[in-house]
C-alpha cells in the first residue's frame, strides 16, 4: 500500500488534504441523496454513504477516490440530464485526492505511513 503514496504531508498541506477529503465527502453525500431522493430502497444510498465515510476518514484514499469517480460518472449516465457543477467539482476533487494521497491526518497514514526504527546497541544506547 505504501507504493500508492509518495508521502504523507503534515502541517498546512496535510490540513489542506483533510479539507479536500471532507469537502468531497459532503459533495458525495449531498449529490447522491439529491439524485436518488425518489428511490424507495434505502440500501442504494449505502454505497455513497460508505464512500463518503471512507474518504472523510482517509481510508484507502486512492482506491475510494477512483470508486467515487466511477460512481459519479455511472450515476450521471444512468440518470441522464445535465451534470451539475457540484458533480464536476466532486470528480475533479476525487482526481486530485487519487493523485496526491490522503495526507498525514488520515487512517491511511496511521496504517501505512512510514515508521522510524530505533535500534538499541547491546550496551543499551540508542542508534538511529
């Protein structure tokens, strides 16, 4: 999984990626609920809800971002009609997250981020 990310930036870039993830999650949930409002089955909304939660938490971000793009395009093609600016922004935001990764403030960074090993010498002193 480490190969999917070049790095997990922290600080202001990490906060910016967190804001991008939250914004995409809001766009996903708002857009799909608006499109699928007339459906009688609640389980159809489970997929966008799962995508929104996963992207917000930063869990498997590149994969979820690509799935978001596929889901946006598929839903737009199935429902027809003009595509709204919010959905275009959601696709562009998902492309950006797929390329950049989740950032340091995500579950991906916690699960797959780089680790620092501290080795101890036989005399008890540390080496880096």
